[in-house]
């Protein structure tokens, strides 16, 4: 459905450091530069960070969440720890399993240095 997701950031290099560490835990290579943007590519899509083209400050979307897929709960924990160690802040409940309408999920949430809300999700085998 999606080709890519891009979020606005105010300090491109600080955000690159954050996302390199965060996405590295999911096996994604460091961001590749392209003008005022960095792109993170995988077999299933592209994630990008960019300063705002119009020159205005970037801001997060209230009510927005960007979700990443983890292969295990351990990988999700590593993602969350890397995010905190690289300038992110934890939000929502602590990382862990939650039961819901779609079954059991392992979730961890944090905000990047610009306030963008991120989630990592592991869906264990039934």
C-alpha cells in the first residue's frame, strides 16, 4: 500500500544518529543522504527524514504513530533501548505484550527527538 513514509525533523544530523541506531536494531542500514534528507530502505519500503522544504520548523502530528516491524520481542526491546540511548523518550506503557482484538502483540513506543511517535510491533506465532 505504501511506498514510503517521511517525517520532518529540525536537526537532520542528530535525527540521523537517532534513526541509524533505532533502525539498525531492525537490520536496516544507516540512512543515505539526498540533499536535505536521509533515506532508510528495506525490501518492504522506505522511511525518510527531512528538514521542511518550506523552511518552517518541523513538527510532529498529534494522533499520528509510525509503526515498524520486529522479528522478536528481544529485537523490539533492543529497538526501544537504542531509541532511548539515542535521544528518544519513552511513551505509552512500558514495552511488553498486550492482548487485543487482533490477538497477542508485543509493542514498544517512543518519541523521536522531534516528538514523532514511533512504535515497534512483534506479532508472535499463534
